[in-house]
């Protein structure tokens, strides 16, 4: 597995999160000190849409945690090293005595087009709305946008980003003010044309080694961090032998999938650093009184000038470090980080504490706090108030955060399970701690690192074994116990989690009114073994449970267990188990699944008989590997009988025997195990066939699947096809449309179409693409749109002898990803998440990938010849691909609509 990499510039630690388009930032642990009341009034303001809104979370100083004493679910071993957690009252000056521990105090900033940030000024009610939206998932830091009024201290109107930059540091009290009334958010996926030049980081960096930059700031008054560049490099990256660093901790907690590196990847930039991964800068302002956005902007600009590159640029994470700002005015925090973003800020020497840096990087990858009594006093994990010393860092994330990470397809994805107790009332599972994750596969391949109890609401429960060894040896709560964590947002996005209980062997816990069902769920710890490697905990989950441990259900026959890992289209998958000794009676079945990329388990006691397991896929492409890496397995009587994933419309396996088949009845009623919840969002327009085929191919057919249309589209479509959207189109008052003249001739079908567009005498911004479906009826399809500058000469093409290997997606930037209802009888406009920009005289390649086939016209011209044009742009011959980033097939003329604007690019 590849290590995870974090690139960051280290400054001072203040937790922050990114949320909206002009990027307001949300501060985590404490409010920033209030500004002086006598601010110059801004009489005239200009409307401005933030590039994104960013949420910031602050981490309070060590004085906050010294009073927390948890006895429930702990033992004496948890108190070892407690002295290291407690600080003298001298350090308690970092406390903000007016702050209430249970009250949210996130702040927000607006990110401007040039990457700088300004504070968002809002009423108390608006702040409550924003904080609530953040927790509900309606406000996504670094993604959501909103319109604000930009104002400056000197009563001058700020006319856009250029004017802001021109005013310089002399006008440092710039702010973004929310218009009166309720907040109005826009949340959309943003795709960047040139990520290496953008101020936004690409999210999901939990798969590799991340480049991190630390910025040490010297202010105009001579204040500077306590350690120099060399010591800082050693404490963050272990450059000169420090054994306890954030990089080591991240690598250990992720089973070597993630780590940090000081190497920028550019030798020229590396030589400009003062030490590996560290740069020292001077700023022409004072850090007192503290004004986070102004200090950050000055530090980032100074680092840009010194390194000759825009930040974050090639770095994944940037950390800014300043001296403590106590004097007559206290900061009230140790560090803060921007949520779902790339920046963090640290005060004094807190950046040398590896657990604090790991905590802040957790916020950068969209993880919220974990609490028990207050916002972050869950000492079983690093997103609670972490360890406060430069040699204490062995603490990983809790099960809710582990699920969120696994949901992104990163750590622990092979050993996570979603369990719906209302569908499977009785089940048993083995849990292994993340500190021993690498030992699961060779010893207990079916064991879990994290188990999610699906409540069918947005608030769910998460179980894990808190094994206190290795990189998790320093945790201070529920060591070697099963931990139960509650979290919102389905455990898939930013959410503060709550430690519910630590369970020892033979202990149980009841969740009342589970999923608002009025019934209880019991969690029972049957056994904990820490003498073996790996250590493990065996648990049972019982719906309609009681406070006493439920007995293991007796089975007079054999246990039959079906496990399915879904692909990207779970609603296409169904299965059934037929009893061959009872006229093919259905013994077990599931009609469809709800969530993509999740593991589902169904287990029942069945009679000892001969069975046939049949799994179906309504589209005919199995569950692996074109649209997700799904799989299935069947266990019967404790033995594995089949494992697979690649098939066509169905796959069949027979097991067992009729010899011992008198029909014993289970002593307890068994669940039906069929999902009872509503259909998932990617529901197919047609249901699985009521009568399954009696004979299906065992491998994917080379011809189109049987459920695809067998009759061609009409040979001539209307020359003026109806549109699925108003003519106002893709934004702006000068929006234009260009329908390619071949739409009525587009009778060919493909899942991928590549073409090129050249801007003539004016700059062109493509805002939407009109696509025609090629299936018999209107169908939903997963659509993705990519683009790259120039002709796609580096696209692999079997026709030109370049082989059949998948294209490296790194050369393509993604501009749209969502589900779209395609129609064979009309043009459906897909509004891009980010405009595709084409400077005058330049060419870009555009790649449309669809799970369902789309229409095009096979070309009779040469590749890259112009086949359609108007006064603004020319469209050139491209090619089709069998599937996304697979071998090219035929020369193609894109048939559809291009919605665009013309003008001068900023």
C-alpha cells in the first residue's frame, strides 16, 4: 500500500476549515479575539462571490484539558503519563475564560480569487445558521460559495480582487460582510484547470506521500518562533533523526498509506528552502494585535516571493508558525486549521507537538472534533484534545473518523462494514485495532477495522477496537476496549463525533430508540483477546435487544452468509439463493442495494440442503471492475464456497447436498435480510426482471449486454432538437450556444467521446455541454467531463500503436461528475462545475465519459480536422473510447451543443 503524503507549510497551529466560494474560514476551538469596537465604518460596499467559504476550528491551549478526568470505561493503564497531559497554571493563560466548552465557536473566512482570505462578518443568527449548515453537510468548507459585501477600513469600495491586491498591507482590515437576512449558500464541485497554480488543494490526499511546507514567520517587531528551520524540519519530518514526528504517526495509523515529505518535488524550490520543508520569512506587519487572515496573507505572499511559486501549488499542506501573541492581548488558542483545505497556523512551540500537528491535518482533510463532555475531550483519539508534548503522539483516529476516511476510498477500505441492524437483527463480528491493521489479512481476513451501524437517519453509530499498542499506545481513554462513537452526516462528511461508551469483555450497551424505530439495539462484547497478534474483540449486535447479553442464536441446520461489496451502481445488483431440494424455493434474497462502495452482509440459518446462489446485474457488467471494484462471497456451514466480481448479467454457483436434507427448523425466527429502505439515488429506470434468465454467460459478453437496446435509433433525428434547460444557459449575460450540424445524423453510440475545440479571435469559456443519449429510453447515467490543454496526443490509442494501457488521468482535469438523466430524443445540457477556459488561438481537448452510451457520428475525416465551426470556435474530429480511459475505438464527430461565453479571460 502506498504511504499517505501530506504537503504543508507549518506556521502556527489554529484549527480552521474551508467552506464557501469566497472562502470564509471556520475556526475550530475558540473565537478569535474580538476586534476593537472603533472600526472605521464602510459606507459603500461591492457585491462579490467568494471563491469558497472556509471554516476554521481552533485548538485551545493545554489549560483546557487538565481538569478532564474520565473514569467510565477506563483502567489504571489509561492514567499512565497523565502528568504529561497536565500543565502548570502558568500555561492556563491560554484559556479563554468566557468561552463555553459545549458551545460551537467556528469562524468563517471568504477566499478571494487570488487565494488570499478575508474575515466574514455576520450576525449571531447568521453564524448559527452557518455552523448548523456545516454540521448538516449543507455548507461544505472549501467548496460552498456565497455572495458577500467586500469592504475596507478606509471607507473605499473594493473593486474586485485586483483592487484588493493593489491596496496592499496598508489596508489590512478588509472584511467580507454578509447581506442582511438568512444565509444563501451555493455548493458545487469545483474543478481547477491548473491545480498546480491554484490556491485550492485537491482533496482526498489520504493515499500517498504528501508534500508539506512549514513557514516560520518573523514579524516587523522582531517576534519569531522559538525554533529555527533545522530544528523545525527535524520535529516535523524527522530529517535529522527525531523518532516521534507527525509523518511517522500518520504512516503508522494509516498502515503506511500516508506520510509527510519535505521534498517539494522541484529541486530548484528545494534549494531555496532554509531547511528541508521549511522556509523562514519576514513580514512587514506586526502579529499584534492578532489578525489571522492578515498575518496568513502576508506570510503566504512572503513565501511565494522567496520560493518563486504560488502556494499551496505543488504542496499539499502549508503550516504557518508565529511567536506567542500574549503581551497585553492573548490569542486564546494553540493552533487552528482550515477545514477541508490546506492551511494551518500554530502559535509558539505547539507545532513541535506531533499529536497537535496530526490533529490539525485531520481538520485539513475534513475531520471534525470528537467530544465526550465538551467539544473535544474524547481522549481515545487524536481529534479529541490531543497529547501535549513533543514526545507524545501515539494516538490514532476514532471509528467514526476511520469510517469517513475509508468512505473516501483510503485507509481501512478492505476491512469496513456497513450493518443495518433493522435488516439483519442478529450478527457477530470480529474487530481488530487500526494499530495492527497490517495483521488482519494474514490472520483474520474477515475481521473489521471499523463497523458502521446504519440507523437510516443522518446520525449513525461506529464501532472499533481501541487496541492500545504501536502507534495507538498513548491514548488516554478506553484502552483495549470496544469504543462506540456517534456521528452525523452519515459518517461521510465533516461532523463532530461523540464518544458514547468504552466496553470491556462481557459488557454490553443499549442504544435506545435506534433510528427512531422505537426499538433498542444491544452491543455485546463477547470476548477480548490482547495476548494474540493481532489482538481482537468479538462483538454481537442485536436489534430488539435488552440490557443482558443475548445468547448466540441456535441453528439446527447451517449458517449461510452472503457478503457483497457494491460497485458505483448498487441498485443494479441483486441476488437469490434457491433450495434445489425444495423445488427451487427462495431461501435468501436481496432485491437491490442502496449505497455505492459499501460492504453488506446477510446471514441466516438454513436447512442442510443443496443450494444455488445467483447474482444478477441489470446492466450486464457485473460488480467489477469498470465502474467500481465490487465483489461477492458466500460462506456455507463456515466454509467459503464462492468469491467473485467479474461477470456479465449473472453468475451462478451450486453448493451443498440433498443427502442430509430432512428440513430442520431453526430454533429462532430468522430475519428476511431484505432492505426495507427507499431506493438509492442512482436507481435504474427499470427494475430487475421479475423472471431471471435460466442460463446466463459466466463472463462479461463482448457484445452489448442483453438489457441494452437492440434496435437502432431513428436514422434521422430532428434538426432542431428540444433542449432540457432554458436558453439563458450557462451563466452570464453573454451566453452563446453552438449546436453541431451533425445532431440529426448521430446514430452511433459510445461510452466515451473525445474531441477538441479551438478558440478563434476571442477567449472562450465553455460553461456547459449538451449531450444526446443513445439508449432506447431516457436513463440516468454517471457523467464525467474532463479537459486538458492542447491536442490529446498523449491519449493512449490502440489504433496508433500506443497499446491498451489506461490513460494516466493526471493529464486530464475533471470539470463535472454527477448523475444525469440522458434522453435519446433531446439535448440535455450538463452545466460544468468549472468553466473550461480557452485563450484566443488556443486549443483544448474535451473528454465526455458516460456509463450509459451517448450519441455521436462516426467521422469520415482525418483526426483533428475541423468538422464544425462558427465565428468564435472550431470543433475538430476526435475519437471514442470503449469505457472511461480505455483504448480508443473509432474516429468521431461530437454531436451536441457547446454553451459558452466570449471575452477577455481574467
